[in-house]
C-alpha cells in the first residue's frame, strides 16, 4: 500500500507556519517578560538604590 498523503497547497502550509511562528513569538515574549520580572525582583534588594550624582556634587571644586 502506498501511504502518500495529498500534497498541501502553499496557502495551507503558509497559514500553519504563520500560526506556529505567531505562537512561538508569543511564548518567547512571555518567557522574556517572566525573566525580566524575576531579574528585577532579585536585583532590587541586592545592591540598594543607585546613587546618581547631582548638580551640587559636581560643583564642589
């Protein structure tokens, strides 16, 4: 017996590929957002607030 399937048209394969790419992108963005949240939570208490120079700090010459 021959188990060949009917060939898919370009529109059929393109649409499913587009759907796969869309869902992969969505999953990737969700994963990156979760990583950034986790990184932000762990970085907050570790180093303390960042001290930025003010105008009065640079005028002390």
